[in-house]
C-alpha cells in the first residue's frame, strides 16, 4: 500500500507502510513545472532517478509500480 505525504510544500514522501521508498518534488525545466521522482535515501548521493513526470499522479503511479516490480524481483518472482 502506497502512502503519499507532502512535506514541505512541493515535496512528497512515498512510503510502503512505514518504509520510505521515494521522494517526489516539483522542479522547473525550461519554464515547465514537472515532478521529479528519486529513490529514497537519507542523503542525496544515495538516491537514484526514477524519472520526470508531467503530473503528480503519474509520478506516484510510476514510482509505486517501479517499487513493487523491484520487490517482486527481489523475492524471486518474475516481473509482471
């Protein structure tokens, strides 16, 4: 189950129950507002880019599906 919590304004934490999995924040690229999703790590050096998205919903959905696919692969299940 995915949980999306805004902290501070313009930045969201994506969590699976009590495990932090990603950070989504608004960025401006060539005068366009986008949502940038990265894997969670306490320090920015440990984060990996998931992608840039046109809206928060898409950013959250792709982030969650990436996470669940990764979890299935680590559990020995083939990706869907």
